[in-house]
C-alpha cells in the first residue's frame, strides 16, 4: 500500500483523520462520584503537594531514520508528572498515538475535500500527501498528535505516575505498513525508554536540558534522577499505536527493551492491527497483563481489535481484559482528532444516518445506539485506563470489581461490556 492508494477504504480512512486542541482534563474522581466505587478513589502511590505539572521535549524532527527506508522520525513527547516527585521512584507510563495527519495544512485539507466531492482521486491523493508529509512544509505546523491524551496524562499523573506521550508523525508519514509499522512504533517506544533510563540512572543523555514549558517554550529544569521506576513500565497505544505496544511487549521482542526496563501492563485502545502475518508469536504476550478497549461505534476498527488481542494473549498467565464501550467511536479518544476544536480534518468517524439523530453505529452495521459526547467518551476511557494501570503498576486492588465487571460505576454515562480473564 502507498499514500497514492485511492481505494474506498483509504478514502474513508483519510476522511476520518482529525485534529483538535486538547480539552480540559477529566478526572477519575469525578467519574466515580456517587458510585459504588467511590470508596476506591484513594491512591496507592504518594501524590505529594503541588498537583500535576507538564513539560515537553523535542530532539528534532529527524532525530533518527527508519531502518530500511531511511525515512525521518522525530523524538518528541509531552510529559505529565506529579509536581512534587518525592523520593520514591514512580512507575512510568508511555502513550503512543496511531495513524493520523501529521501536518496542519488547512489549504491541503480544503483541496482534499473538494477533490473528494469531485471524485478526482489523483488530486485527493496529492492533497493527502501534504497532510501526511514529514517534516512539514515551511510555515506549516506539525500536528501534536501526542497531546491528544493530555486528559489521560493529567489523570494518571494525579495518581502518582510519570506519563510520557510520544509523537510518531514520522512513522505516520512513512511507507512502512503492517508488521513493519508495528515494529517501527515499538522501536520508537524503546528509544524513548532508553533516554529515560539514562536520565534516571545518571542524569545524563539526550534529555538533559531538553525539557520545555509547553506554553512558553522556555527551558525547564526537572530532576528525574532516581525518580522513575523503570521496573514498572506501562504502555498505552491507540489505533495503530495499539499494534505497536503489543509488538513491543511481546515475548519475542523483550530483548529489545533497554537495560533495566520491564513492561508490566499493556493497554491497547481501539487497536488497529493492520498486520499481514499468520505468525502470532510476533505479538504473543504470556507474562504481562493486557487490556483492550473499543467503542461500539468505531468507524475504523472492527471486532478484530478484541479477537487479535485475545489471540496474542492466548497463552498468557498474566490476564486479559476486554472493555466494550457502547456509543464510543474511534477519534474521540484523542482530543487532537475530535471535531469540537474545529481544527483541520476534524471528524466523527461513527456511522450515522438521518433516521437516527443522536445515535451511531459501526459503519455497515444496522444496530444503532446513543452516541457518547467527546467528554463522556474520554471520561469513561480515563476511568478504566486509570484503574487498569493502578491495579497492575501500583498493586491497587480496590478497582478489581470495576475491572472484572462486577461493578459499573460509570453506568450513568455509558454501558461498558467487561470481560476479564484474570488467570
């Protein structure tokens, strides 16, 4: 497949790529107010005073090259962490977005829309290439796809974690697909983890002096030395990022983890396993808990999100969780891809028709149900993702009833089908 592919599926995927600015953080404590799980809202990790703070780092749009193709990829991320790091090393959670536009080129987006209306697929593909280029053209800002999970980063950092959301625009713009794409994303995770291992162990490496204020861009001094517990790493991947975190955590690829790093929990959020393999050992995970979440109105990822992940963990002794969120689509999990911002290419990917206002379905399905708002969908995601990581990185068992489906504390927002094989 290439960026010039003009098949119906490719056109649908291009239409669904969206931008947006991040919205206000949604907190698990709010999600659980007046619910049976309210008593479980205390923390297993120490907060310390001062709340949550944020820095970014960017080592360059062409910090390294993909093996084989030589295409450029950046090393950039947003970091949320407790302002008072204290003296106890904290678990690290790495977040990875999926395949969406890389450049906020409004003119190219307008050209793409016009070409689609006219059925001019050559012009459509040419405009799409501008939106999926890397680095972006002069004067065109890159899309900060990684900041679309700020609401999750703030939630998790508020419960004692250090959260690194990494940008993968260079991979999105590259020619790598299928297993190669998942492998490239896994390699990107490992490159970031290696930087954190250096920083944590000795205060050295590429991150020294690289932290910036996310608003002003001014340098920020943060002493992470001996504050990161790399023996307790969690990963969360959305869309093709879900395939990436599955590949990275697979038994076969543990040898590629940086020294001292151990991945203890994997969350695949609406994962797109666009793979071309019958060798499931490339994704097989036997010793690490895995959770998968998908919305019933996801217009880009089907039920294979559950079945593939189940196959990958078929021989696991660590446990597998499945969360089906009724009324959730694909894009609303990332604020940068959601339409409330009015940004370039923002879209709701769920299936709709005029006969079912306020309702949605997976495109091609005949079953309709009430669609979640952007805020409601993120609130549900934040609650379950937070509970999963607190259980498996911090040993907090107080959310077990929620994670196993015995309690449904967000039932007033959405129905969530929960399947848990605790093994």
